């Protein structure tokens, strides 16, 4: 049977259902909606369907602490530009009648169509989810390669799905005074490309190009140079 709203169900609760699915309700507003939803099958269904829609839109993300504040501010700006002002709705307005035809399925309105302000908020949030999800996906580390050579410590090349990579050095002895470490990306049958310098054995250097199929090496130099002046002290082949 289709879900039946309780007597105090209003359009406001349908808007709150969408915001509950977005997990942006807090405090008294959240408590009020949860008390209502405990006895309102329609609102519970809305929350479930909205969450399923968001889950299909983008993978899980861990938003920054000020994400909600920025989201609400952006929604307010969008509404102001569109000429809409959010208006609180009375709990006595828009009471939905009980379903008199239980054989007909209930049509649940998607959260992005329930009101102008909820639409703006949900659309911005969905775009943020997709953007963050895509960023997370592209930045997944798909392989790492350890450099080997004459120095203790650890130096690895981490390659991300996007092709970006960085050289991470940990517990490598610092170079002697007057020297530095310089990283290189060496293509097959190509000239070494300088990839950054450091005077510390604990450093992370973003590599300047797609390193797949290249050799990443470290030399010790007296100053930054455009071509190695000595043999690599650490190196690895990025076999992707």
C-alpha cells in the first residue's frame, strides 16, 4: 500500500525531508522533523528515495567543516539573484488529505522540485557532491614505486588515476651543507626533465608531467641545474 501522511503533514515537511536526505538539518529543526517522520511513512519514503538518488549521483565524500555554511550562503545568493526569498511555512497550511485511493501509488516529488529555495539548495549540493566525487576519483593513488639506491630511508613515487604524481621522501638523510637533492623525470629515449629540488630528506615534490613509463631519479647537486651533473643516487622505473 502507498505511504499515508499523518494529519500534521505539510509541504514544509516535504522540504525538510529533502534537506534531511542532504544531512543539513540541525538542532530543533532536525528534532522536529524526526518526531514527525517517526509516524509519517511518506516522509520516511522521501528521505530514502532522495538519499538513493544522491548516492547514484556521486560517491561518498568527507566535506570540510565549513561546507554547510558555504552551501547555505551560496543557496541564499542564488535565490537572491533569482528574486526568491525563503518563506517559512505554517504547520497549519497545506495539510495533505489522507489517501482515499490506496490502490493508486503515491507520487513522491523529488527534493529538487519541492520549492524554489529547496531546489536551489539541493541543486548546489548535488553539484558539489559530483564535483567532489570526481575530484576524489581522479586523485585516487593507483600505484606506488619505491626508489632504490645508495641512501637509507624511503622515497616513493605515487601515481594517481589522473596521471598526476608526486615524489615522497621520508627519513632520507639531508644532503650535506652546500648541496641539494634534485628530482628528475627521464622519458624513454629522452632527456631528463628537472622535477624540483629540496634540501631536506623529508619532502614531497609534485612531479611536473605524466610519469607513466618513465624513470624517476634523484641526484645530488650543488645548485638547481637543467641537466644532471652526477649519477642518480636513487631511482625507479614507473612501469604503467
